[in-house]
């Protein structure tokens, strides 16, 4: 094996084994619901368009030994539509979602990109019972199929064999352009949603779901002759409930508290992450505080205190807030009567341990969701019409 072939193989192997072992993660996971669980496709009435941008650890030096230049960036756009009253039944809904995705890593980016189509089905298990405290129980299932591609390219690759301890760089930097074939990726999800009413002023809606991502464990190797590199399957469990707080004196809309929990497991628990926190929300705005903790199920490296850089536990404090722009600028009406449907959310992650804030400068995430709700059909009940906070809050779970 000659000098140029050996570093190329080593680079491809390290890039694939270390950088592609886990899926990208969104801190605003309920602001990117189809990515969280395909059963959320078509969740909101009408048509919804969602844009997500994540810039992770932008303070880390990268290929150009600088900050605020290149980091780990993830882009996602989703357009979804709800088809209510499937087969003329007000107990069944269909949902469709088309998503585009791009993830970049570093100054000479390792890029993963593609698009997917998700389909969901919602069935009412317990019908609307007006006189019962247990009002609803709905089942949602979803399936997403995606076509993805991974690539690695750049014009300034330097291999160890090109470096001399005295002279420095011996040869001109090399160019590299590798890409995998298009490969399919399958994700499935299931979700239960229930609605319980304690009184006219107190009610609770809960959601519990499971997502099985990368079910087919696709081969994402960059070189045809190389060994297969499988993207590990990922399991995500998410649970949350929204409870209406008794209307406070002087408020124009009810206030809700929404505790949420998420658990992600991937690559034999090398990613074993829990996220727990809560939202406070009302008409036109929300705010949230979450704590995220990852403890990989692997033994510390020998003779490395604390397990070393790659095995230390990491923890993060997640701060987020959002406002409905349509409500904010609809100044000609009282707040309770203002239009809703264009939500801007911002999240900032403060790394507490492992990669700390001083190392990374944190994580910034921006979300924009636009909902274009059609008028409800008079002859169609629509499953969502008895939502706990339908039309009153900017976020639905």
C-alpha cells in the first residue's frame, strides 16, 4: 500500500467510525416533530412548514484553527399536511410530510444529506364522551422512508507522511472528494395521546411515543471497495403531559405547564441520553428549561482518569423560548382574539460537563414554523377539535 493510499483509507475509516456513529440531535425536539417521531406527520390541521437550523459547538477550533467559522451545522425543512376524516370517518385522520435534511461537520465538511416522505395514521380508540372525565384516547402510527447520501470533500488535506519535524510540510496539500451511493433509511413510530378533564378549569393531555430510526441500518461507506459501515439503529422514547393551570387573575388566556422527558439510545448505548424539563406556555408564547445528560454504556479507557475525552459523561442546560409572530404583530385586536400560526423559537444550550461552555461556546438553534389552517369542514368532526389548547397556544405535543 503506497503513501497516498494508506492515509486515505485511514481517514475514511476514522471519519465513518467516529463521526457517523450517531444521528444529529435537535434540542427543540418538539419543534421538529416529524424528525422526533414520524407519527407526528400531519399533526396540525391544514398545512404546516417547519424550518430548523442548529449550530453546535461553534467555539471549537476546526480545520482553519478559528472560532465562529465552521462547526457542526444541521439544517432541516419539513412541509406537512393533515387529511382529516379519512374515508368519511371523523374517527380517522391521515398525515403526510416531506422533509429535506443536511448535516455538516467541520471546515472540510463531512456532509450527510437527503430527503424523506412520512405517512401517519390516527385512530380514535376512546371516542369523545362529554360527560366522562376521560375524554379521549387516540393512537397514531407513522412510517418514514428517506434517501440519503454521505460525502467528504476538501482541498486542504494533510497526511502525517507529508510532515517533517524540521522542514514542516513536504508536499502540497491534497484534494479529496468521496461520496457514498444513495441509500434508503427507514424510520417507524407509534404514539398514544390521551385527554383527561378534572373540572372545567383543570384538564390534562398526555403523549407517550416510541421511535425506531435507521431500522434497516443502511450502509453509508464512502468507498465501494471498503468494508460496509452500518448506521446504527436508534431507539427514542418520549413522554410528556400538558396541564392547565387555573386561570390567573388579570390574564387573558389560560397558562399551561408541560413537563417532557426523552430518552435516546444508539450504538449499543454509546449514545444513552436523557432529556428532562418543562415548558410554560400560553397563547402566543412559550418558554422552557431542560437538563440533558448522557452516560455511555462503555468502560473507561485503560490508564485514563475519568474515562478520557471520548467517554466522559456530558451534561447540558437547555434554555428555549418562542413567540407567535402573527400574534405579536396583529396589534389591531385584543390579545385573546389575535391570529396565530407563525412561531419563532430560539434555543441555547450551555454545556456543563464534558465539553463545557468554555470549550464550545454552547449550541444555538433556531426554529420557524408556519401553519396555514383550513376552515374545519362542517360535516367532519376532526380528531383534533377537542384538543386541550387548540387555537390557544403556539405549541402542540
